[in-house]
């Protein structure tokens, strides 16, 4: 008896699609992605404390996907969104250390839509590659304003902002800023349809809501509002950031309304991984980074007035990789046929406004260090989910850019089986009661894992230098490998990272380079040095060497820049090496960054 309604639903779904008139060709696509906002961080999910009136109203006008999955963390989801492929196929395996770079042979949805005649813009967090030619304006986006890394540190007067490859200064709260840029893009329209991708970096840490130069009025008011409701300060800050997201979603939708674009625009709202807030969880287990539902189930709301039924609800399990073929179908563009695309278009489900089946299986795996089939993984069918989450030991601050293969052994005792239909909170492990289901899901997961990792190398891509659009290349510590007893990488938000503790002769850090054209580069060192330390540092690429003894800076945490010489570098793969010639006292320096500036021949 349980199966009958399901069959009817499938038949209904198919008949709606088959009998429906064709969709209007090439609608505009406005795609809003938020960062670390949970499934539960919406009023419509029963969260009585958060205030998201715009998104709640938008949900009533949209098709709501109730089993929609992102990857457990940021960059893997973005890789899947941009390519329709699970991230491991693309060479992307990390959120830092250069492992967050989308393979150069991947085809992005922006490239496809641009080819199909769309104007394309991206406003927000890219997180798929820092260097040319991995930057978004070189990967199909006509227009990019945003940042490359996983987060920035200043949200009010935002730092690390880039416009089409060039660093720029910007003011205004970052969510307002990216929304302003998206609205400018939408309103600068011509006859072409447009694709406007708005990957807002809120409410990702560091949870900054201040408006310091405006008297902190808005930030203080929003935080105070949530503190009064009894939230802890951290939670109040996250909710306050979501208030601002909601307000800006309203600005985008109002722009469409005023410009009479609403009926010709498909609007998508989703978030990039599980939430980080803990005040209200809608009964889901765990948070961002995990393979439990709280780590991977995210909202997906899709609105197209008169085409997709308002208030529709899709129960079928769907995945972030599905948006790529969905956008292709909306644009009338062919899905690339020279590679495996994991996603399946959601258009039939959207037109029906319902559906109980889409993917037989959806897969998750996340290990910061290296793709690993035994560490943190899960696979689900429409009812069951097999999950394994093993805690890794060790300090994240000392994580090497050199991927280490885990020594974890497969351990069936750590596998958990959940009945998601009856236990969406993943409270009861049924693995012992259903060994055949466990076997089936594990076999399916391993089949998938072998498939998506087959023939792919997982290493930080070599840093390209000599690309014509990037005459100055910033070499960051997080992309280095290092060797030595004292030396260590310290993560402080990318531009403030260091490699420090250089004490013994021979202690070294290296970066792999991909030299696109031969030439001479001026080397500038950004560093801090205490008067209690010092010494001589050598930088080399092959036979080309420069040495320097940088003077002290006001403290070891104040970074100054100094040009230390020139390196002649041949075309091809090369290794840039920094090493201790001599050191005394506390440490030689704290190496913050290197800048390679091409000298015109
Ligand atoms: Ca995220």
C-alpha cells in the first residue's frame, strides 16, 4: 500500500511534463547562493526566532526542494555548481592550500551560458581558484566583483576585493556591496538574456555585522534584537547577517519587479553547505563539514512565475550538481557530451512542482587532506543513508599543503545506517538490523568513489606565472610545502597567513610554479621581524638565486614589503624555494607573502 501513492506521483509528474507547452526560451537566471546558512536558518523551516520575511514569502512563490544536498563545505559545492560534476572529478579536493582550484579543463556553466548568448556576471565569493587563468572573469563571467578565497576578514569595509582580475578598494557592508553590483549588472541589460550569479559570502565567519563608520547603527540594532530573544552572541551575529541577506534578497526581487523582469527571470536561492548556527537546528544532526543531514542538506527554492507552480514541494533527493544541466536546459544549451556530468536537470520536477524520485543515489565525502573512502563519507537512496564520520586528530593549524593519504582502515563498526524517511534526525543506527542494505550502499559508495577519483591527481595546482592578465603574482604561504624542525604555516585568513619559525640552516618552504613564458621577475618580500631575531634568507628558482637580510619591522606581526632582487625563470614547471642561510634569536622572519613582478624584456 505504501508504494501506490509513489507510483501515482511519478505518473503524474511525467504526464504534467509531457503535456505541458514548451517553456519560454532563454529566461534570465538570478542565482543567489549564501555561505554557511543552514537548512534551519529560515523562518519557513519553523525557526521562530530568525526573521527572514522576504525569503519566507519567496518560498511561497517557489518550488521547495526538501531533500536537496550540497557538499559538506564551500569549494566542493561550488565546483559541483559550476560544472555539474562531483568535485573530485574536477581535481578540487580542499577549501585551502591551492586544493580549492577548479581544474583548468573543466567547463563552467558561465562558459556554456555565454556561448548560448547570455551576459554573465558573478558577484561575491568565487573560491575556485586564485590565480589567472583560474579566475572567474577568465572562466566565462563577463563581469566579476568579489573575492577568490574561502572568506575575507573585513565585512564592513571589505578586504581582498577584486574586479575582473584587478584588486580594488571598496566600502559598504559586503552583502550590500555585492547586491549593488548585481543590480547594476541586471540594469545594464541589453537584448541578451543574463545569468547573474550572486554567491554572497555571508553568514560565513568571522560573523562581522558592524558598521563602524556609520555609528554601528544597523549591526548593533540587529544583534541587540536577537540577544533580547535569548540567543548567544555568536548566534545573534549569524542571525543578524542573515537579516541583511534577507533584506538584500528583497532588493534583488524588487529590482526584477520594478524593471518588469520578474516573469522572465528564474530565481534560485540555495546555500552552499550545512549551517554553522546552533540555536535552532530543525531536528537535523550536526553542522557544516559533516556528512550528516545538518552538514549537507540545504534549502533550494526556485521561482519562475506562471511556469513553476508556486508552493510546489519536491521530496525527491536532488543534488547541487543538478543545477548545471538545469541551467543548460533553461538556456537551450547542450550539456557537454565529452565528459561525465553527474547532475540531472531539475526542470521536469520544477514544472510538476513535485516528484518523489530523481537520483537513485547521492554521495558525500570530505577529508580536508585527500579524497578518502573511509574517513568521512555517506551515500543515500530515497529512504536509507549509510554514513561514516571518523574524527581526525591533529592540529588544523599545521596542516600541510602536501596531501597525506590517511592511514584510516575501513571499519564496518563505524558505519551507521539511518532511515531518513522515519528518522531524518539520524538518531537511530539501524546498521545491525539491515546488513544487506549496509552492503548495498557501501558497494555503491565505493563504485562511485573509484569512478570520480579515477585518473585524477590531487595536488595544489602549480601557481601560474607569466599569464598576460596577471603581471604581479602574489605567492601565498598556504600554497607552500615546508620542511624543517621549527618552521610552520600559520593560518590567519589568507592575507595575514605566515610561514614562521625559521631557525635552522636549511629549513625551507617551496612552491610549485607553472611558468607560462620565460622572463625575469622582481621579487618583493612581505614579512615581519622582531629585533630579537634575524638572519639571511635565500630565494631561488633553479640556478637563479637572491639573498636578503631583512631589517626588523615594528613587531613580528607588522608586515612590511621590501624588494629583494630579481630571478630569471625559464618556461615550464619550476620550484620556488625560500630557505634559511643563517638565523639568530627568535626566528629569521615571519614570511607573509611574496610578490613576483614581471620585468618587461
Ligand atoms: Ca560555505
